[in-house]
C-alpha cells in the first residue's frame, strides 16, 4: 500500500509538471465531430457536455435508420456499438 | 456515480503511469525542455494542428510558420465569384491563434534539414524541431498545361487559391456580355476539392440565369465522372436547364493547350473561343514538401495513416491537401480531421508510446444554388497504408430528396463554415 501511495504521489507531481492528457484523448472518430458541432453552432446541434446515454442512443438510432437525418445517418454507420459508446462517453466529458 | 468515480480514478492512474513512463523513456533534453513542434502552413490543416497540439499538451513548444498575415479561405469562395458573398467573409487572421501560446512566424519556410531537424526561414533564421508538420496545401502546376503559366493566370484565372484570383474571376464574369460563353477547365484526379468545379459551375449558372440568361457555361473535363455527379446533373436540369454543358474526357473534354492572348482552349477535337476562361490546372503538394523530400513521383506525399508521418522522412508529418490520403478527399474538413489525428499521434509519439489506429470523418457540402445544398460524407480508417472507406458508411445525399432537405443542407453547409472557421481561427 505504501508503495502504491508513493508511486501515486510521484505520478501526481509528474502529472502536474508535464501535463499528460492521455486519459482525455478522444476515442477513434471523436476528434472529427468538432468540424461541424460546437457549443455556439445554431443550425447544427451542440453535442458537448451532454448526457452520454442520450448521445449514445441518438447515434445508435442514426445508425439503424430509425431516426432520420441528412448526414448523420451516413456517418453513424461507420462506427460499431462499442465505438459509439466511447464517443458518447468522451463527448459527455467535453465542454 | 460510483461507476464514474471508478473510471476517472482508473484514468488518473493510467495518466500517472503514462507520465512516469514518458519521464523514464524521455531523453534528458526532452525532459528538461518542452518538445518542439514546428507546423508549416497556416491553413485549415496547419492552424488546426497547431491548436490541437497545444490543447492536448499545453507544455509543448509549438511554432506556426505561415506565409501571410491573412488567410483567405476557399470554401464558399464560389459564392464570391457568383456575386452572392463578400470576400471579407473569407478572410481570417492569426491573432487569436497567437494569443493561445502558439508562436507565430509570418514568413516563408524555405529549407528543411531532416538530419539536423531544422527549418530555414526567408529571413535567414532557423527553427529547430523534434517533430515537423507540413500542411502547405497545393501548388498549381504551371508546367503541366501548354500555354498556362503564371502570366496566363492573370488572363485566365484559376481561382483555386482564394484571394485576388477569386476577385479577378468575379470581375470577368461581371464584365461578360449577356450571351457570352464561360468555360471551366477541370483537371484529372487528384486535385483540391473534387466537387468544387461543379459547385462553381452551379453558382455561376445561378448568376447567369438571373442576370445574363442568354449566356452559356461549358465544363471541359479531363475526367469521365465526378463527385456527386448524379446530384449535380439532376439539379442542373431542374434549376438551369440548357445552361450548363458538361463535356467529359471521352467526349473530347480534355484541354490540351490554351492561348491566353485570344482566350482559346484547345482539345483534341475542337477549339473553344470563350469570353471567360476559368482554367483549373493540375496540382501538386506545396513546394516545401518537395524541398523536405517527402513527395513521391506523383508530386504528393505518402504517409502512414495512423500518424500522418511521412513514409519517406522520419519526424515529418504531412496533412491536408499535400498528403496522399487514399479515399479521403482533399478538403478543408479532411485537413482539419487529419490535423487533430496528427496532433494526437505526435503527443503520443513524444511520450514514447505508439499511436493507435484512428477513425476520421469527412463531410463536404456543395451549394447548387444559395438555398440548395448537397453533401458527400465518408468515414475512414487506415488500411494498407492509406485511409480506406469504411464500407456501408458515408455516401451522398439521396437523389430524390424534397427541396426542404436541400434547403436544410444549405443551412448546414453555412453552419459548418462558421464552426470550422471559429475552431481553426476564432
Ligand atoms: C473553390 C473551392 C471551394 C472549396 N470548398 C470546400 C468546401 O466546401 N469544403 C471543404 O471541406 N473544402 C473545400 N475546399 C478545399 C479546401 O480549401 C482545401 O482542401 C484546404 O484549404 C486544404 O487545407 P491545407 O491546410 O492543406 O492547405 P491551405 O488551406 O491551402 O493552407 C496552406 C497554407 O500554407 C501556406 N504555405 C505554403 N507553403 C508555405 C511555406 N513554405 N512557408 C509558409 N507558409 C506556407 C500557404 O500560404 C497557406 O496559407 C475548396 C477549395 C476550393 C478551391
């Protein structure tokens, strides 16, 4: 336990001196979203900081065609259920 | 809630472990001073990448080298040519980028020494890099079409780099008599913005229909098929019947030489004398790519799609129009998506780890009329050294959509430009 706490403490010091964002790096596909979606965009909805389950089910509905859209139906088909889950979870943590 | 706590703790542990690992692996110089990344080219690719790098790791030393103080964007410049938009709406500056901790250098990068890892600037100074990103866009090939050189472009504008050329074509169109003929000369693949020439034809036709209805537009094409072809052609028939004539390669569309003095366009089958000649010549990666040694015989740059790193020169990444991206088109959207993928890969590589396989999206809108939009989208992943289409995903707008859907896509197109402009420069 002591070893773990020590290494954690080292980790903390290192993390604050050299910011490492590996933990918040976007999952495959997610970085592309901000080309169209932004908190300020009006015609195209904001997708950041929203409930992950809601985003996930919307994307899945685009994917299986049950929710109509112009372009998102075509894009969502490029992702597996797991990938959609990761993207939705990551988007929820972003502002 | 418990689950969330658990996962964020796990993520923290992972981050801490990665930080420790990167410290252990890093060379002494890396651990002491921040890693240096130089980005050349402040367009959609380069400016996006510089920003994404700092966002992913604010400790990075990021320098953006770009030729001019102002960037003039090509997307929507076809509306400027058609008279529906002011050129000012296309202009961006780097002030906000410079306030975000990115060092801005406004001059041409002229030399690259991949061994010493230095970039030579126009004023004689040099920049050192640990990783270099090239996003120089395109150079127009003024040696590829007989008669078409830089001087010819002042008579027969390409308007394929936005700015003066855009305005020149606009003025020529305005000065043209009703009943005049305008030609758009289109090169073979690959070139910047595959649907761009046909969007341009559409918006010019929209102008002619209302202002110069006796005029005609002819597209002389070096290809037999083009992006969103069925959508464009159906819309032309509906909106501009008889106004646009598309001459495909197999119908003698390939222009083999031009004469700027007489505004003459020569094909193997005919000679076209026109009032306005918009000649879009063949292209290649911006010159600095060749200087760096990252171009191949095609004039474009082969890359590893996982990291966007050149397959020819280590530590140099190429993004945007200049790279060979397989199924991904040369678009601002692609350049921006590649930029963010490249930034992630560089941060990972600098930490001593290996980047994982990414997925990228592209969506290109075209306006057939100011309130009539169509789109093509794709989702891509690395396969056999290129970005490959993910099957079953992507494609174009439906052929039979009602006008309300076209109107909505036109609104989305405008919204996209606002958003990407703000993400990159705002
Ligand atoms: C008419 C038209 C319409 C278009 N419409 C769309 C659209 O609707 N959607 C879309 O997604 N895309 C569109 N595009 C395509 C889009 O403009 C390009 O794909 C995009 O600009 C590519 O970005 P880039 O970063 O590769 O190059 P660029 O945007 O060209 O940026 C390159 C920058 O690098 C600078 N540079 C080059 N060499 C050096 C050097 N040695 N030193 C310093 N600086 C240097 C250049 O001056 C330039 O500022 C359109 C293009 C055209 C022509």
